[in-house]
């Protein structure tokens, strides 16, 4: 994903986050954090897990997850270096030292070179919902050799609901905030069948996880297919 693909990420609302005061008193921050962490705990997260957070943002998940990884490790990737720098500030505010088991890095093409060990759990919350198909395929291909045997990617996206036209804007309601998703611009919506076909091309099987709890985004589980030989 490039800055040109998502120009608003040059700003990434960091000013609002810096002026927000105590994040643990902010309802949206805490509810999103707890929703993500509880989902991962239900689906295989252990203190020894190695976790890769794609599009990690300002450490909403990371600040709660890193202290739990007593024998594991956390990698956080984001497109914007400023977000990564702010994420470090958030970790210090949360009492997480520089020598804790984590590494943050910026990359706009999902270059995962800093990931130096097999990943059991990859997580991408509200990332594929802002990516074109080309960027989603790039992310899947870059991730595949980093996954441990049995490793899995959990990623949310805006699903095109049955009966909706692909070419039409799709109205959404996120806790009272109204917006739309589109086939041609951010935020994107996708039919499940289209993402499943893309996943197969990249060597994954995609199914849905109905227990995530987000009001507008759908959680997909991407598992590596056995005996897949990449075409790319």
C-alpha cells in the first residue's frame, strides 16, 4: 500500500490522538482494543505466540498485547513512519520499555524483512478495507513465507452483502456514524467470493469468523493451502 493509494494516511489523525488525553478513558479506543484482544485470545493467542500486526496503527492493540507475550514476540508494520513513531510514544505511556519483546517498522509495500522468526498469528484490523485488490494480493504474498506451519492471518474487510450491487455505493452504520463503501475507491467493499479467489491465487484458503463483533467489518481467516506452488 502506498501513500498515493490512501492519501489520508499522510495525516493519520495523529493530532486528534495526541490531544485525546488518557486513552484508557476513551470509549472507542478501549472497546476496539478489547474486541481485538479478546478475539485473538479465543483463537489461539498464547504467551509464546509470535504475532505480526499488519497496519498496526498507533498501538491500540500492541499496547495491550505486548505485555502478554512473555515468551513470544510482537511485530508491528504500518505504512506511515509518523504512526510508528507515535506508537512508540503510546508504548512508553503504557509503561512498556524499549527492550520489551516487540519491533515496529514502516513499509508501504509490505516488506516484511524485519520479521526474523516464524509468525503464528498475523492480524490485520481495518486494513484490507482500505486496500485495492493489488495491494491485498501483495500483502498475502509477502506474508506467506513468514507464516509458521499452521500459522494464520485474521483480516477484516467490508463484505458486499447479498442483494447489493457491486458498482453501487454501500451505506454503512458504525455505531451511529454513517458512511459508504465503494468498488473503486477507499473504503472498498468486496464480495466474499472475489476475496476467496484472490486468496487461492496467493496460496490460502479463506473462510469467515463470525464472532469478531465489529458492526460493519467482516473477519476473514486466511490459512495456507497445503502443497501450494506460487504462480508469482
